C-alpha cells in the first residue's frame, strides 16, 4: 500500500454523543461530492445504526465550505470511455444512491441534516431525504443539473416530496441557488441559525428527540412516510391500526400514566 492510500482520511466520520450518531461527510477538498466510497460508507453506517440500540437520533453534517456538491462528476465522466459509454456504471451508481437515500427514510430513527454550506444536486437530495434539517443562514440549496444538461431527476424525487410543486419545479427548471431563508419558507429546512452554530443547534434538536421513547419515535416515523403514499381513507385506516398497536405498548401505558400522575415518564423503548 502506498503512503497516500495509507494516510488518506476516512470519507465519513462517526462520533457518538449522548444517543446521537453524528455522521460527518469528510471530503472537503471535493466539496463532499457523493463518490462511490462515500455512498458505500453512508450506506454501511446507516445499516450499523439501524441495529444499534444505543443510537436514538442521527445527525448528518459535513466538513469544509460545502455540505455536498452531489455526485462526483469526475468519477462519472471517467466511465464514458467504457464500451457501453458508462451505461452499466451509471445505472449501478444511481441505484446505489437511491438505495442510500431510501435507507435514510427507512431508518427507524430520525435523521437531521446539519447544513453549513451549499447543498446542490444529490447533496440537496440528501437534505430533502432527511427527516429534519437545520441550516446556517449562509447555506444555499440548488438542483442545478439543468445548467449542465443533466436534469436533477433523482434529486427531484426527494425534493418534490418536501416542498410545494411549483417551488420544486422552479428549483429544477432554473437551477438557481435558494437561500437558507427561502429554503425554510418552502419547507426544505426546519430551522435557520447563525453561521457556526448549526451543528450545536442540530445536536440540541437531536437531544430533544432522543429524550422520547425510541419505540414511539420508530412507530411514528414509519407511519408518517407510509401514510403519505396512501389515499385519505386508507391513510386513516392504517393510522388507526398503528394507534391501537402503539396504545398497547408498554411506553404508551407508562407515558399516559405519567401524564395523569404529573410525573416524568421512564421509557423502556418497548
């Protein structure tokens, strides 16, 4: 192994803090573009976290001036010399990225994006895929693929499920940068804070959620996304079933009892 490979820093960092797994994108020199290695690292970390009962909330942050510039265009362009002009590679890469984004949504724990800089294309998709987002007022968001002849069709899936249709279409058709304040207005981010305080704010929000019953949060997150895809009648039927099962859980019995008795509940996550 040569010295460069031996000394190369990991593309994804993980720190565990009071029940919160802080995942930090760590390719600042490449604007945290979602290379094959970074996609693989995120996918593996999410799988580990799903099975880790110590983790109650995930925060995805980034090092450097950009949150993520999206796919690694240099990595992709290098495969145009393949016999099929890259078709098989591009298909595999998009499938891997889509699977990672869905892993964020399907994770039984809430995921908070912590955005300190620009989040563009698949980087914006990652923010939209997270359950919540905290952004620095200096952060910017865009789906600029249209400007380089590659419409942001996969980012569109997450974006259009987060913001109103016309807001999504304007971002997709113009490729224009959207400020953190505008991103908050259209619902892409929850909170906008002073630059440099976004990580502390995201962790504070994470700690607030981590104090809840992990079972209750897991039930609620899964139900939230499942009912969104249903018609109104089916959504209510499904939600009623979820409520009954939740009501029979130990933590609901404890929580309701604590509310009636005016005491702090003691969660057992069951």
